[in-house]
C-alpha cells in the first residue's frame, strides 16, 4: 500500500545557531560569526527549544551555559551537522573543478577506435579524475547504472539524450579473409550470401541481428547463417581474419585489417551507412566539470 511521505518542516531550523551559541557560550559572538543580529540568534534558539520541548541553554545576564539536555543535544547534533556541512563542500567541489569518479559505458568495439588514443593523455591531464570504462554491449540506463555518460552508435541513443558527435558517419562493411575467399566465390550480389558462412551478432535484447544493406534506393535487411554467433564486433572481426567466415562490422574497426591485407572489403556498393559514434548524457544542467573535461579532451584528440 502506498504511504504518504512528508519531510519534517524546519527539522534543521535553529540547529546551526544553537551550535554556534554553545561553541562560543555567547549569543553575541554567535551572531557575529553567522552574520546576523543577536535577536535573530535568540529567536532561532527559542524556536528550536520549543520544537524539542526542553530548554537547551541556561541564560543569565553574565553568561550562557548548557542544560543537561542542551549538552546531550550538542554532543549528538554537532558531529552530524559537521557531516552535513562537509557533504555540501564535497558536492560543491565536484561542481567547481574536474575531480571524482567518472564512469563511462562503452561497447567493446568503440574502445580501440575512440578511447585508446586518448586514455593515457586524459589521465595525465586530469590526475584528480578516476576514469572508469565499463565495456558492455548492453543498452544501459545511465542514471540507474550510475554512469555519467555513454558512447554508442547514433541510431541506438534515446532521443531525449544530449549527444556529442565523436566520429563522422561510416559504413558497415562485409569483410572476408583471403584464406576464406580462396576456396569460395567472392559475393557480388546480396543474394550470393546464401552460399557463404556468415558470422552473426546477437543484440543485447537477444535478437540475432540481420545484415543490413542499401539497394535500389532503400535499406534492406537479409537473414544470414553461419558457424559463429558473437555478442560483440571485435570477436566477429577476429574470427573473420582467421578465415571462419564473412562478417559485417563497423568500418572503423576493420580499417586497419583491410589496409594491411588481412581482410577484403566485399559488397561495398551495397554498404549501409550509420550516423556515427556519439557520446551521450542526460542533459546540459547535469554536466559536471569532470565530464566536461572528458568531452573537451575527446574532441581535441579526435
């Protein structure tokens, strides 16, 4: 059953004033420390005493002392109030300079393309930031997972996120090794894939992803089959290099293997283009200096 919840109104009213009076044994000195009038301090203390239902101070014309109840209150309240003040200072520090734990959710395929070139220089430039890279193909909820930001292909990012482009649009390419192609006819049409071992990826929602192409002016998807199913593109890429079969992977992660001859690019005229790689986060108001430093450093390196 749903319960009503209300915050106790004024639960901390008068606490700072009372602790200051107890520390200085003077209403006047407490008022000077807090920058208010002695009458305002006196009123705040009386309000607190009325709320707790007991006198906290012994007042005379010459001195101010604590009652037994007042001493017990100060013994318990002073450490707790100091912790509240310290908590505010810690939170304020995170909002003023790049510091603290920065958690980024990233698919494994993105790490060598986007992050590896900048991790060392970022850690050297911002020694007060602890950078945590969580490599996962799961579509994580940033807030629920405790992440400051994520990096994904643009088509998989929710429309309410603020995005920062990290790469230009690029194609998904079909690749095969010279070893694999030496014993099979090179595919020249999408339909030719029926005669090939095609390595597939299973998405985080459990669905086997079809291969996507652009033909006759529109996007088409085709179901393929083969000996290997993986949950990430680097695994598919490695298997393709070793001749297990053909793979369809993001162009940037295959670029080096194509350039050095370990892979051949196939069906390039049918390649479908993805919007690119983006960093995303919940909103401009929530960008702490640590995340702003990370974004700016990424832009400089890339």
